[in-house]
């Protein structure tokens, strides 16, 4: 059974704060790591797909890093805005078996 | 439409009833996935189709769950004799091919409540 852990479970920040959260996954037989943002009443939206150790990806104020040797990925949000409020999910793919194994997510609330 | 469409958005059923959940993937997407998200959990894999072939159904929790995609496009997830533990959000996702380094495109989900 693959274990994907996300921390913290929830997070409250003020508008303008920068924040980050963690996804940890098995370091063996890594293939890819996905990050999704899931706003209430909407569909999960893909943020990043990361495949290489040391990968850093950026999309606007959001960026992510990947360390496959130690089995973790960080998601950073710079200058949080209320519209960033959502659940951030990471999902791990082992080997090349197409199945996403999700963590439980980090619920981010940005207060205006 | 441009995205993955799921219907109904909400479904309330009495324990013991059968339900059917529909997924319309993005046109041309070969791969289709179903996930179940229970309260407080991340989405969990149920089943995977490549075109009309169901290549993996290892995540279906019991033989009351059945999925099909007869023409390689629309998919239906059927749950027979529903139980309270079936209450969850059911997500459908599609991707162009079976490419693990490409994101999956999700629908809004169907929130199923079993009374």
C-alpha cells in the first residue's frame, strides 16, 4: 500500500502572507508527482506534474519543488490571495502504472 | 463541452436502491478514471478504462460496483443495493492517452448521499 502524506491538514493565513505545505511519498520506484487545486463546488484543477528529481515548477505565484531521493515535494504560494483558498492535493504515481495515489490534501483558507 | 462533465451533481438515494452516475470525458480522450472520495480523505482509485476496455477494476470496493464504457466515450458507474458507506463524492477524470506525466482532467464530481 502506497502512503502519501500531506501536511498540514489545514492552514489559515492572512492575505499577503506567503505559505508552503508538504507532500511526502515513497522514495522508491518513483515515476511522477501531481499537484491539484480543488476549490469548493468545482473540479480539481491540475497545477503541476513533476517527474525529475530537483524539478522546480512555477505558475504565477505558485511554485513547487521535488526531491525524489528523500520522497517529498513542497508547494509554495507567494502573497496569498483569498481566491487561493482551496484544498491542495498531491498524487503520486509509482513505476508506470497510471494510478494516482492521493494524499488527504491541505485545506488552505486565506483571510482578507 | 470543453471539460469533463458528470451528472447528476447530487444524488440522494435510500439504502438498498441502485444508482447510476454518468461521466462524459473530454472528446478524444482515450483514458478514463473513476475515483471515490470519502469525507476527510483524498480521492481513491476505483477503475480505469482505455477506450472501451476496462483495464483495471482493482479499486472497486465490492461486487455491487460496476462500471462500463461501451463505446469508448461516455462511462457509467453503477452501484447496486447501495449502503450508507457508499456515501462519497465520485470523481471522473480523463486524459488524452495513458500518459503518467500528463495531468488528468477532472469533472465536478457527483456527491452521493445514501440515507
